[in-house]
C-alpha cells in the first residue's frame, strides 16, 4: 500500500509540473523580431548571393542579359517569424523591385524588404548563339531568315571531300529584342583551298528566288550611299580562312546566275588565302586601304560568265565601316563597271579551307540611299 501511494504521488507531481510549464509558456511574450537574414536566388542552376542592408536586398552580381526569371534557392528569417515567399518561388524581372514581407511571431511587427533584380546590359553573344539559339540547321544550303537577312549554310565546294569528313552549321538567336546570327565549321587538315562560304545575305543573291529586302537590287547610278557597319567575333584554329564580303553586280534587276557581270569581294581579314586574279593597285577609301585584284574565273556554272574583283584590306580587322560606294565609284571611274548595271546583294561570310572555327555576327547594318 505504501508503494502505491508513492507512485501515485509521483504521477501527480509530474502532471502538476507539466501544467505549470504550459502556463508559463502561455505567459511568455512572443518574439517581435522580423528580420530577413539570408536570400539566395538561382538562375539556370547557378546560385546568386545577396546583400541585405536596412530594407534593401541587392544582388552581389548581375544576372545574364538574357535572364527572364529567377527562383528562390534559400531564404531565412528571424526565429518564429513568417515571410510572404518561400524556396522555389519564381520572380520575373518585370516585377522588380519585389516586396518581401517578414512578420514577427507577435503578428504586430512587420518589415518590408525591396528586392532589386538587375541584368547585365552586355550580352554574351557566343553563349546566346551557340547554346541558347532559337534556330539552327546543319543541312548544306539550308537557310534561316532573320528580319531582312538570310543566313545560308553554303558549302559550295565541299562536294569533293569524303562524306562525314566535315561539319558546318548555321545558327540564329532572335529573342528579347536581340538578333544574332552566325555559324560554326570543322574541316579536315587536308581540305586546302576554299570549300565553303557560310554567310549572311542582304539583298538578292543570284541563286535565290527573291530578295530579302526591297532596297536591292538597285541600279548603281541611283546609289548615292552604300556602306556597311559590322562587328564580327571569330574564334578559329590556324587553318585557311578569310572574312569577306561577296557582292554581285548584274546586268538586270531580274537577278539570275546567267546575267552576272561581276563577283565583287571585299576581304576584311584572311589567313593563308589569297584573292584570285592579278594584283592591280592599292585603293584607298575613307575607312581603309585595299589591294585590288581582278581575274577571269573558270569556276562559273554553265551559262554564266563573270569577272572576279577582290579588294583585300591591308590592315586586317573584324569590325568597322566598309565603303562599298567608294569602291564602286573607283570601278566606274576605271571603266571596269558600268553605272547602268545593278548592284544586287551585300553578303558577309567566311571562305573556309582546312580550318575549324566559329563566327558570331554581333552587328550588321547596311546604309543604302
């Protein structure tokens, strides 16, 4: 009997203690802390840390130019406080600044933070084009239209190479008010000479069915200004290559290979390639000096017969202004080209031999009047 009384007393003591603790808990004041302690965002599996100052949350680095929305990877607040967003929530940049509201445990103290999202104003052109492209094609002679340009996967002379010995693809990124085009290629070491010319086309190339723009073709005597402002980023190995404009002058506004009068090239950069024909003289324009070559080619398709003209820049470059109008005036003054003929297209590309590389057209603008 004595033991039962002792056990019963212990149970009553334990129950009374629990009740006292519950009462004490109810009497404790609730926390008034409402602080945002940590915020970590994520974009394309890359984490971005933030700095919290007063009521402003700023990111420690800019998001990429092309970013459209980001997600919360980690968020923490004061003990027992609540917050109006959680891990996994996503925000678009159009929502910035974003309000983050932290409410203390007592429900009375509230602190609102302003999350500011900022993007880099300079895009990574190569990453966008080759990793986030909106269109691509590796078929030979495939085309992609972007605004008033056509990109062509031109491998006009690669038919003499073994099958599967080379690759060549074209790409376009046309998103977020940004248009980028370009191509990549890989040719074997023994593929000497010119095998291909991946390119962009503004106007009417003689092998097209129509022009990409209403500005061309145009009779040369009606052209007062014809300039191209461009910027190209090229990465390549040590093989044969150039960066060149290839333009066409025809006898008629109805453009066909049969009425080509001149192939009119302007080389801006080159490595281990030389223009066809014989050197004539140096020609100076407002934006540079060129070596002028001229010759009669034997590679024209049946029914065609044109003269090859090439201006090879003496100081190589990958961006700048090309004075096509000044070179046309030179050819007219020399009696080589008639002002009654038609200028049909402005084309920019790489003549490729035994090289491997990538080209990104960062800027291309034609001024024609």
